């Protein structure tokens, strides 16, 4: 049985993880600020975007996001509906993403995806250990996901 102290700690951890995810989205929306994004991940973390790419380790995550503005020069990440489970210094999270974006500078697109994240607390700070993106659709704005679910 959880004590009031344990329940409060779990709620504080969940809020800290929500702030972590919000900082990630804000850094992505700030022209994919590679340094700010990489600082949210552990040294041995994995960013796995499926068909969008994969980077193993903080240095490779930083390098990956330095090139992201060439592919997505504009993006606005709307992350929502978190399901976060905390177990001590580890946690998991599931989120939905709806993202209007511009692809390769010319094509307005909609991206809908699911995030499946693993988090770890290091030195009292929550960080990403493994972030996975599963795209539901990436579609031209004009056509929409019903007519053309993937670009």
C-alpha cells in the first residue's frame, strides 16, 4: 500500500516527466535545437523515429537533430494524452503527437504519431533513456490522411 508520501512522490515524478517531454517538444519547435534536445537524453540513450531515422547515444542524437531542420524546417509538436508509469528511478510513458510541419521547405504536412518512452532518474533528474516514435500518418496538408496517409 502506498503511503501519502509515496503517492506525493509519484505525482511529483509524473509532473517532472511531463516537463521533460514539454522541454523536448519546445526544443524541437525551436528549429530542432540539437544541444537542448541532446541534453534531455542519457549518454547511452536511443532516439528511434522508425522511418524518420534512429540515433544511438547522446552524441549521435545531437548530430541527428543538427540535420533535422533541413528535413523539417518548421514543426509544431502537440504532445498529449500521457500515460506515465513510475517505478522507483525508472518510468515509462506513452503520448500522442499531432504535428503540423513543413517538409523540405515547401510541403505543408500533418504528422500523427505515438511516443513510447523509457525514462530514468539520474542524480535526481529525469531523462530519456529510449524514445520511440511510431507514425500513424505523415500526409500532405492538401490531401489529408484519408486520401494519402504517407508522403
